[in-house]
C-alpha cells in the first residue's frame, strides 16, 4: 500500500484531537496509546519520504579534467 500525505494528515489530526482510532484505506486501526500513534505517523512519514526519493531522478555529477602544458 502506497502511503499518501492524506494518510499522514489523518494521523496528525488524530494526535491533535486525542482520538486513538484512525481509518486509512478502509481499515480502522485503534492504537493503545498516543505514543504508538505518533510512532505509526513517523513510520508512514519515513515511507513517504522513501517513495518520493525513488520517484525523483538523480542528478549526475560530471567531472571534466583539463590537461595544460607547453605542448612538448
């Protein structure tokens, strides 16, 4: 399941309001503590960051070497 920013926003809203039940993707999860809710949010944020890193093309570094001399 791909993580979206909306999923993380739902977890943030639950943390802010003190609710420990969150429905994401049609599945309702009840967390025991607010701490476990925060850990789930952080894990989802890490997953989203990894997805974004994979989708962005890497910039290649180019190195140019020049040789100078008197031409002997």
